[in-house]
C-alpha cells in the first residue's frame, strides 16, 4: 500500500505553540475519537502533555459501538487516566465533561484559597488530532460560537483562548497529526473517521480495508444497509453491485470509484450504524 502522508504546514508551528503554552495551563483535555481511541492518540501530543493533569474524552460516541467504548474507558482508567465518553451534541455529556474538568482543576484553587487568595479560573488546553471535536466542545461549554467548526480536518489553524465563564478559560488548538506512521493501519483508521484529508488517500484500498473489516466484525450492519450484497463474492463484485443498484455510471461503465466514495462517506457519518474500528 502507498504511504499516507498528510502534514499541512500549520501543524509544525501549532505543535511548537502547544509546547510553549502548555506550561501555563492547569489541565489538558485530550480528545480522542471513540471509534479509534488508539489510532487517534497522537504520541507527540501525549508526550508533550505527559506531566499535566489530563482528562481523556472519547468523542463522537454516538457513532461508535458503545459496548466497545466502555471497554476503552475501563482501559484508560486502569492506566490511571480520568476518562469519559461523550456525544458532544448532548447537553448531558457536556455537563459531565465540565464536572470532571472542574474536579481535576480544583486542587489549584484549594491551594490558593488555603493561602487566603482568590480562586482563579481553571485554564484548560484542548488537544487532539484534526476533526475530533475540539472547537465544538469549546462552543458547547461557552454556549456560543466562539470557535470555528467545520467537518473538515485541519480547520483550526491557530491557538485561541476562550473565556467561557468566571471559572473556566479554554484554549482551542489546531488538530495535530504525526508527520509519519509506523503502523499503516493507524493512518487508514484516521482516514476512515475523517481526520486525514480524503483527497490524498488511495480510495480503493481504504474502501477494501473497511469493507473487509465490516465483513468480519459488523456483517449485520453491512447487510442491513445493502441487502442485495453477496458476501461470498469478491469486494470488487460487491462494489459493482452497489454501483449498479445506485445507478453510478461513468463513460467506461459502472463507476466503482463513486461506489467506494459513497460507501466510505456513509460509514464515516454513521449511516451504517454505530461502528468502532478498534478494540483493545
Ligand atoms: N456525530 C458527532 N459529530 C461531532 C461530535 N463532535 C464534533 N462533531 C462534528 O465533527 C466535526 C469537526 O468538529 P470540530 O469541532 O471542528 O473539530 P476540531 O477538533 O476542532 O477540528 P480541527 O480544527 O480540524 O482540528 C464537525 O462537523 C462537528 O459537528 C460528536 O460528538 N458526534
Ligand atoms: Mg478546531
């Protein structure tokens, strides 16, 4: 398989900025995609924030397999991390995140108050790879559109402090990816959830990789969405069936490329159901 490389110019600078600012924050909120908690942890960001208090949030849990998410949460907790899952579009889950973050941040204020000083707002830096919901989380906590959000990786390009209340100040940061991948499956997983720009991808390999994964792990989801498939046939034949059914044609006949693209999009957006791409 071709190597996947996607490291836009702003990321190196963003990484340096995080390294600089991390010294002054009280807490790091690390967002991981609940569908790929391992692949979506950037080892560089993890290392940079190693000595900080940390809240791990598995986002987009509405798109993930909740039974598997629970196992991931237990796994992170067993490693000593404060970890919770969230659908960032749910108020209840946002409140949960605030509560956990306040708990982690309160030590600093307890110390200040014990010395007779005034409590200070908790300063939290939100970190993670592109498209995991960092800006969304900030907007939900702030209850306004303070940070720009788009369903496109690498949208936020620079850091931005956002005062969300008298108790909280949040630092939005650009999503950062590693500049290369030792494990190719990590890159493929990142592409499946939309954290790597799709245009640079070998689409057919990604489609085949995920189709095989579903055949093995989520056969029912696959057959529910495309009830005319025959899983004994090859992937190519099945993608041809999808193209035929949906009427995707190019000047040379069936448009398999379009079938790949649409399949991947539906998978990414949860149309095939709640699917996790990684177990522990
Ligand atoms: N289904 C679902 N979608 C979410 C969730 N959280 C965020 N999103 C969507 O994910 C997309 C990316 O969200 P952003 O908040 O811009 O992500 P980001 O981490 O700031 O991305 P960069 O700025 O590129 O690093 C948007 O379309 C959000 O609406 C969630 O919990 N569930
Ligand atoms: Mg952003």
